[in-house]
C-alpha cells in the first residue's frame, strides 16, 4: 500500500468500448493500471465509452461513461492530416467529465493519443497528465507533444525510450513501461508448439513478414487479433501458400494466453516505431520467447539471446534463421523478465512515482 493515497482520474481512449479491441494495447494498459493503482490504495475513477466495464478486482473504482462518435485513429491517417473531431465526438464528452470531476483531483491522466487534451493542458488549473501511447505518427501530434514538453515535460510519460526518441524533448523522457496482471498468464514449459503472431491486423504491424518467415520454414502461423483492415488481411493471406495462416480471431485475455502459451515462439514484426508491444510481454509472461525486429518498443523489451532474438528490421531471412535457434532459449527466463519488469504492481508504482514527482510543491 502507498503512504500517499492519490485521487486519480483515468481518461480512456476515445476509440471503442473497453474490451472491444478497437482501442488496441491501451485497453489492457488501462485495466492493469487501474487494478495496480486500486491495490496500492489510491482512489481511482475511470472515464470510458458507454458499454465499458470495470475490470475484475476494481470494484472500489468508479466508472463514468459517455456516449459519442469515436475519434479517427491517428496511425491510419496521413502524417500531414489536420486535427478533426467528429460531430457528437466522444473526446469532448470525456473532457467535459474530466474537467468537471477532476478539478480537485491529484491528477487526471489521459490515455488518448489526441491533440485537444495536450493543447488545453497549459491553459487549465487541473493537473492534466498524458501517457503517450504512440510515437510521432502525425506531424500535428508531434508538434503538440513537443510544445507541451517545452512547457512542462513532467506532464508526459512514455512506454519506452525508443518511442520517446521520436520526439525532440528538452529533458530525458519519463519511461513507465507497461504492466500486466501476471495471475492471468500461465507459464508453460512445453517448447514444441506452433509459431504465433498477435496484434491488430493492420499494415503497421507487418504480419506479411511473419507469414513469409513461417512459410520459409514450411510451417503454419497462428494469428490472433482484430482484423482491423480486411483488405490488408486478404493480401497477406494471398502472399503465402494457402493454409499458412490460421486465423484464430480476437480472443479475450484468458483464452488468448491459453492458446498463445502453447506456442514455440511469437513473431513480432512491426513496420512502425511501436510504442511498447503488449503482445510481446504477454507471450513472455507465458514463457513464450519472442523473435522480433529490432525496432521500437519490442527492440527494448526482448533480451536478445535470453528471452528471444532481435533481428535487423525488415530482414525476413534473419527472422527465419533466428526461429531456427529457439532451442537455445530457456522459457523460464521469459517469465522471470516479465515478473521483474512488467508486472501490474511495478507499472502502478512507476506511474505513482511520475505523478508524485509532478505534484505542485504547495499541496
Ligand atoms: N489482443 C487481445 N486478443 C487477441 C489479440 C490481441 O486481447 O486475440 C490484445 C492484446 O492483449 C494487446 C492488444 O490486443 O493488449 C494489442 O496491443 P499491442 O500493444 O500489441 O498493439 P497496439 O494494438 O496497441 O498497436
């Protein structure tokens, strides 16, 4: 338990209901942080889209919901796109609630990757903080994140140093990593299973390279995740021999870890500067080594030669060779790394330290 209980408001992504998968990794980040903060004795309120539910074990938290249109996701817009907010947008409705209930809170922590909450921060008396969930995927977002950092960088945290390196910051970044409820992931010793891939099925995730590596080995690739871009999914399927890809759908965490844990390895092949890579750590938590491109968050999370292998980005031959070296690895080392570095408790503690460090000295 903390000796400094804080009054915290968490503001979800204005994309999708929590649990739908449309919010990507932010959904899991939010639910494990909520649980970690509640366990440490903080008062937590969550603002999320109507239809969302509090995760199990967080009954002492309060859920405040709003209805409205999703924001367009920045990673699928042109990098030069202007800011847009749909009519009846969820984003301003979340802000209405956050500004009303958060006036006296110790911190309002925003998890949405959006321009408006960043821009408004210096103009408010509220203690508005932002956990940035992506790299610089749009210029207008880069400018606003850098502008806020110049005003008070303490208001910003990042998941990894690689992600933060996309931005020109006056000080070293505050890196909080991410956290997982490890009781929900079962360690599995068996190392002879299939190859797996997990994530939103969208071009920035690079499924085609993992599929090509599996095909080069004459193996199947099990794929879990939301088919966000169906045309892309079909193009990937057509790029490898029929039957290579086994679509397993988007599963809730309990079922995902059950199936993922049986894999010999997870392949992670991002084409963008992935901010973190939840699925990488979820696989490791089950004892599944990860063979990943040395790019973005996964390049910081995988300990090459110990919990998986990092290879040169976009090099499918290197990926294929690394997959042949899996017997060199100990599955127990994968789980041990997650316990030390990415538990829900470790993550909640880092977020707490971030907020405490930024608190006005007079309070
Ligand atoms: N996920 C899931 N079920 C699936 C496949 C994926 O719940 O069948 C979740 C996974 O647990 C992870 C998220 O989808 O939290 C993907 O997050 P990641 O950080 O890997 O990528 P993002 O979508 O945020 O870019």
